[in-house]
């Protein structure tokens, strides 16, 4: 611990929770280590990091950038203007960090990080990357040649000695959570399996349709289902629907299984809380990274991957019914997030 020291750090990464939450986890860990942590966070306009950081870490100074992601296919003529936006933002970032004088930068992916990384390189300030997926995203691929270290979540992502396997930082409860936490979501019998169902931040009609078929056949388990189509599931007494749950990771800590897409943060939380899971990767994910993430996790056991266009309902239900439920006396005890700890120790 370096409680008596001051630390200045530049962060960037966002557009999705997958990029934002690892950065937030590192910020909060550093805040515990240092007496004074000064943070500038370069954000994507209107996206999750700009909306949530003022609440999650009010001391951070937010600076939005105009950089936008590349259009597909990559030879799209509109990408010429987007390249100029990167250069304009790079100059803006250079001026800010020249005055701020950070010790290092920590970037977690998303197109907003490109001008930040280039500006840090120009100012000879070391920066570090974190990749949540099993394959490098475009931004991290571009910046990795100048990064001091690249922290990765999967063994197969390591390309050379600069790449360090740390895992993916996740949000963790700071206090003990008893199984009775489920009462607040309508669950009465705590000895029955509780399965969380969700389709990512935008929801998923495909998962909603699939689960409708499951609920018609399977009446034993309890389900907490996040959906925009709540009316659709009112007929099922063992299904409790919500449009949104703020701290979903707290529910994961005391639940038994998950049915979801295969975003990087979700998979990291499934591993951290040691949950069984049915994964239905979203086919629209860039470079098909959700499928690659899911297949990588499937090798470790406790997870089965389904194609959304070809789900065997009976096989899915059989998998659910083999999950060992926690009993009503269970209580989650807070534990250290080793991924965050490893990243910070490697940097410091």
C-alpha cells in the first residue's frame, strides 16, 4: 500500500460495460492504495462510462471525445472522416495530459481509446491495455505495439512476453450477501434452484422466445428474467421478471445458474461466482468474439454453449436440472478480485 503518496492516472475505455467495468475496478483498487488518486477519464459521448462514472467514482474528471468507431466494411469512405476525428482528439488529449502529467494510462478497449493511447505515446507516458475478449479488439490491436504491457483474460490471447494473463476484473459485493437476498426479487423457496436469465444491456428477443418455450415445459426451478417483454411471462408463477436490475452481480453471488449471451463481463462474473451457465452467443458481435469467448469458457466445464438458431430445449432443461442448488443458509462472503490485484501489482 502507498497510502501517503499521490497518484495521477489517465483512464479510457467504454461504449459498453465490458470495457467500462474493468477500468472502474482498477480505479477503485488504486483509490484504496493511495492517499490521493487523481483520475482523468476520457469518455465516449453519451455511453455507459459517461453516465455511470459520476456516481461510481465522483472524484474522476470526465472529458468526452468525438472519436467514433470504424464503419464496416473497413474500406467504407466514411472512415476517412473518422480518421481525422482521431487526429483531432489526439491533439486535444495531448494538451490535457501535458498539463495533467499522469504517471501512466490504463486503457480497456473501445474506439475512444485510440486517440488517448496515441497521445500518451507522443508524450512518452507509459500506458497499459486490458483485453476482455479471447481475441484482441481493433483498438487494442492498434495500440498493443506501443503499450508497456497488455493484460488479457484468456491464455490464447497471449502473443508474446508483453502479454500477461490476469483474467477480467469484475464488480464484487463489498459486504456479505445472504441467500435471503432473493426474497427481494419474489423468490420464496430458497432451496429451489434460482436461474438468472438476461440478454445483455439491450435485451434479447431471441432469448425471450427461447425461454418462453422452456417455461412452458419446465415448472420446477425459479427464474429471475430481465426483459422488456414482462407481459409475455405473467402466466408463469415461477418466473419473476424485471426490466432492469442495477447490481446484477449481487444476484449472481447468491444464485445457482445463468442463461445469457456471452459478453466478456458476464463470462468473467460467471467464473468469479463459480456458476453453471447456458451461453447463447450473439451472432452480431464484432469478429464473432462472443462465440469465441463462450467456447473458451466451455473447455473449463460448468458451461454449455448453444446456437440461438438450433437450441435443443430438452437438453437445455436437463442441464439446468443437474445444477446443484445452494441452500437457504448459504451466504456469499466477499473475496478479493485477483484479476484487479494482478493488474495493479504488475503496473506498480
